[in-house]
């Protein structure tokens, strides 16, 4: 047993950002505990950008969680990829850098969360970022997190930008700049052809720092709470059982593990805890509630002419690409094969983008091939459309009092009439996009869900049996002002327990309109400042900031 100033549980997006910032700005003695084994984040499927779909499903890199069956999704269990390694889910996700819409954060502030407006969080996004564009009012140029962009596909990009214009959307060169709406190239956490996880960004160079102790392969089983104050954690690891003490404990386990650990520690709904033989030490019924994720529908279209991606997967060419990647020369294996991204309004009455489109020139069926071994996969466009602000809410509950039992996850997809309407509207928008004049020369027939899925009933049935999530869970330890609903206050302190904070995507009261990895790192950055008693001054560049209504022009 050792004593530290701060114990951080979970080396994911927020946890690494929090620890990295503490080490950069203070003399704090930090213990970082990660359930995954150290070194996994250096494995090839994690480091190679094009391999991310495999890394996200490989059991050695994740928690292997799945959701509970629900009527609205015809009883399916949906995989919930969560990273169990240094860097957490930032080590297995699609690497997309997206902050969401400024109105997301302004909505938090308007609900009473003082200090969480877009003006308040923008300086933290900038501080964390080393963007390929350089420093500006929108971006950081010398932060730890490197952000790059893929080159446009020479045979596809111009068609897709033209299709967007047909539908009334301009080309957008920076989705994290003054305007989110439009079509363009996404930004990625890729540096020198390698994945840039929160661990590589924030902890590189600090591995042997005397102020940092890392326990990896260790599962925290309970927060130790005495007389209403968190004073340490109990854990089980290769060395057996143990505990460590600290002046403050910060949970950074994410939207599934953080509420689970709170409940195992006696923080939550007393009735639900008693059902598992756990005595409540703090009554917070909001723990585990308010789960939100981006509902995601998918579609696929046959390419009318060769795209070139599948040809590049011929085994001899792929081996050559592997050599170039190992030498740091970029190429096929250094990029995520995303043709274009769009932030659009599937519903005409939305006041800002309600849908994120991701169109790829590769599919899960893309695979290596060679003559007389196997044939190449057909050239196909894969599409994912994510509903940015769903109404439905799920929850995370204990399966048992065993900390090694996975939590019960109920997603709440297609729960409301609005969400069902949105799912149909997103598919209609995708079909309109691919039916545009600009796409007719490169796109063939719809393969999925297929042209026979045409009536309202057929569309609803197809979407219920195929809808997924964007793997962006948030909200289960929500920030707020009322402990009857919220779990943490505006400085991420758990209500009713001193010395305990939660700092990860679970504190978001409502989901942001984009990918959640960058916002989670921003939350980790803010948590570090809360602990250190400092804050960056707000910065809202009014002179170049259009209003929401101007985005609709």
C-alpha cells in the first residue's frame, strides 16, 4: 500500500489527458491504474490506422461488452467496443477528431452548468491540440495531441462534394472551425502514419517520471470511502489484492465502468444497491441513468467503376504497403479509408446539423486477395449515418456485486417517435445523396438495405433489425446542479462524497454532435485544472463566429 496525491482510475482518453496535464503543470504524485496490460497499445493492429476495425473487436484490446436485448431492436445484443489498454478507447476507435457543435456546450451552460459554454471549453480544445493547420483562434499548434487529415481520393472526392452542393451544402474545410455544416475531409488523430492515442499523446516522455506510478493489468474493485470522504481504492491484480491511498480519487473509466464502480462503492440508488447486498454511502439515483449514444444506420452501394481500393489490397501490393508503413513513408496503411464526411440536416426543420455522414470506399468485406488464391471484393461504398441528438435514454446497471461481472447496458435505441422518424429521414437523405446527378457516374445499385426496402413499414423493420450505435456512450454520471438527478457538479466532484471526482464522457449531461474522444480529452484537461485550482480564460471569437441561423443559409 502506498500513498499518493491523486489516484486516477482508467488510462483512457480523459484519464491520460488528466494525468498528462498534471505532470506538465504540477508536482503532484499520481497513481494511474489501468485494467489492460501495459504495452498492448504498441501492437500493430492498434498502431496501424487502417487496421482499426480489427483492433476494435479483438478481445485482447477491449472489455467485450454487449447491450441487453430490447424490443425496439428486435432482441439483438449490440457489441459495445471499449478499450482495455493504455489509451482506452482512443487506442481502438476510428481516430476521428471531432468536437461537436458549439450549441452543444452553450446548451450545457444555459442549463446551469456555469463554465461549460463553448467559450469556456474552446481554450481547452486548443491547449490539447497540435493541429496540422497550425495555431489559430480555432486550433492549437503546440499541444500534445497531433491532428492530421487524409488526402482526398482523386476519383471520388469531387463527385461527393458536388453531390453535397446539389443538396444545398457547401464544401467545409474545417468541421471544427466556425461552421460545422457541409461536406469535406475529416480530421484524424494520426501522426507520421501511426495512431495518436491519448496515451501516446499525453504520456510519451513521462513513463519514467518519478511523480507517476502506473499499475497496469489491475482491476479496481471499490473506492474506499470513510466518513463521507474517498481516501483510496481497492484493486485486484497479478500481485493479488491491494489498496492504495490518496487525497483525491478520480474515476476515468468511461460511461460503462465509472457508474459501475460508483455503484460497487455504495454510490447510487439505495434500493438498486440493496438488491445486490451493497449498502449505500451516498444517495445518487442518477448514477447509471441518462445513457446516450448516437444511433447509427448503415447502407452500401455498388461502385459503378473501379475505385482502386480493393486493387491496392492485392497481397503483393499490400506487402509493399506494409514495408512503406514500417519505414514511416505513409501510404495505404496510414490512412482511414474515409472518402468524405458530412454534417447535414436530415430533417428540414432542424436548427443545426442533426446527422453525421461518413462515406467510405472500403467495407468490412474488404480483404487481401491474390490471383488463384481468392478474388478481390467488389468495389463498394459504405455509408454510416449517425443521429447527433437522440431523445432516447438508456441506463447502466449492476449485474451483480461481483466487480468482474460486466454491467447491464440498455441503450434505448428507437425509443421515441422522434428517433424513429430520424432513422427513416437519415436513410432518405443517404438515398437522395447517392441518387444525385453528381454520383450517377460512379455509383451503381443500392446493396443495403436494398431497393425493395421502400415502404414505411419495410424501412422501419429494416432499420430496427440493423441499427447500431456510433460507440459514443455518454451521460451515465451526468454533470448538473441537482443531486436528485445529476452525479457530479460543475467541477466534476461527486455529490455527497468529498475527494471523489468523475472525469470522462460519462459526465456529459447531453451527447455532443460529433465523435466523443476529443471532448473526453477536453474534460480530462479541465479536470486537471480543477484539481490544480486554475482555469483558462474563456475565448469566444465573436467576430468570426456565425450564428446557428447563418449556418442554414
